[in-house]
């Protein structure tokens, strides 16, 4: 546990890094989920760090580079030594489209570092690789990222995406230890926990596992998901019913969802998108409560029952190639 913080520190595979069990997802700072002022964005980053969150994730894609710029301002405002926090950003996905070429990702990291006001990132991830050719990722993008690692621009490298099959496809085709980290999203939350089946494989390869979107990108919140959310209407309706049920009982679905996702300790960190000081405080409090009193098992069973007809339902992502 970080000194004075309710958040546990968990090892990230074989990297030697220790990440707070809740990580700060900075996509909302790119106004992906609605408006956020610069002041609130900076204050959210500072409050997160104060409460023991040491891991911050962004991408040039989020808000067409706005997220990286906002996070950069927030990290600068912390005024602490660089080794006190861990930053990941991504490459290959941009506002203008996908480009996983060696040339583009090599240029991309320099642009990201400038926006973040950093000399290096801790983790550089190929963003949503199912939209590119997986063979290009193996043969061109990963070798380019390894060069960036050698050049000291990133300490570790990884891959992200939605379909779980992309991870095994790539990991089975590169030498052991080449890829340090995977970032999976929307696959370890109350409505979809399919990442669980992949954890033994990832563990056997010494991979660090980042599980993003424990609130299923807004499905498991009282206010509901943003317009662009790709879930089928059936899944949206079921999550809305689950949220309304919690509200009726005076409970909060987001708290339950955070506690559910935190409970699996084979996951190094859960990345929650946060855009206000209040959300940061609520989510850290949810983790603290999990440590002291545990989660509300009765409510969880009721919510799982409501969500059972849509359990593990996902949506298509990327080009079909597996
Ligand atoms: P999420 O499930 O974390 O949900 C975020 C939404 O929930 C936002 O609208 C946020 O404001 C809201 N929220 C947060 N705390 C809340 C609370 N206590 N009460 C009510 N609402 C609350 O989804 P996400 O932001 O998409 O995922 C988290 C992070 O993971 C992202 O910011 C990003 O950094 C990363 N991510 C990466 C990928 C990828 O690499 N392909 C995909 C998805 C997410």
C-alpha cells in the first residue's frame, strides 16, 4: 500500500513497476465524455496523485491530443520528481486514422513527449491494434517500439485493443519478454468478465495486465454512457435497469463496479476514466471501503442477475483477421 493511501500497489508483470490498484484514465480530459475545464482537469490529476494514484494513461487519439496536453499540465502541476509517477501513452491511433508504420510511431512518441512535457514515458502502447494488420504489428511496429525503448523514450512497451484474441495472436509470434504489458478494456467489469479466461496465459508469460473501463465506458454509471458508446441497445438497456435498481436502493452502481473490478488481484491495475475531483475521491473511497468492509455481495448478486441475459456481450471492433 502507498504510504497514507488506501490504494494497494501491485506489480506490473515482470517490469518491476508497482502501480496503484486504481489508475487514472485520462481520456475524459480530452473531453471524450463531455466538457471538462482545464482547472478541473489539473485539479483531478493533483487530487488523484495526492490520494495515492501513481499511474496515468493517455493517448494522442483522446480528444485529438487534448488529453495528452491536459495530462501534461496536470503532471507539471504536481511538482514532484519524475520517478514518483508512471505514465503510459499510445501510438498508431490518431484523430486522422490508424497508422502503425515504424515511421509514424517513431515520430509519434516525440510528439507525445512534447505534449506531456516529459523526457520519457514509462509505457508506450500500440493503440487498438485490431484496426491494423496484426502481422504488421508483429513485424514492423513492435520492432520500432523496441528501438524506442533502447533510445530511452519509453521504459516498457505493450499493445491494446478490444478482442481478446489479438493478444494471443501477437504474443505467440514474438520472443518471450518482447512485450511487457497488455491493456484490455471493457472485459473485466460486472457485465463482462471474459478477460479472466486469459489471465493464466498472460501470467505464464510474465505480462503486466492493465484492465481499463471498469465502468464499461459509462454503462455502469448513474448518468449512463455517452452517445458514441458502441454497445447494442439491449446491453445499454440492461445496464440502465441495473443502475436504476441500485439508485432505488440508495446505492451507487459505479462504486460496486469499481469494487468488483478491483477484487481480482491478478490484474495489476484498473484504469478508470475520471474528469473531476469528486470522481477521483469517490473511486478511491470505493477502494478504501473494499479493503475495510468488503463489497456488498448481496447487491452484487442482484445486479449480476439483472445483467445475466447480456453477460459477456460485446461489440465488433476492428477489421476481421483472426
Ligand atoms: P470507464 O469505464 O473508466 O468510464 C469512464 C466514465 O465514467 C467517464 O464518463 C467518467 O467521467 C465516469 N466516472 C468515473 N468515475 C465515476 C464515478 N465515481 N461515478 C460516476 N461516473 C464516473 O471508461 P474509460 O474512461 O473509457 O476507460 C478508462 C481509461 O482506460 C481511459 O480513460 C483510457 O485511459 C483507458 N482506455 C484505453 C483503451 C484502449 O487502449 N483501447 C480503451 C478504453 C479505455
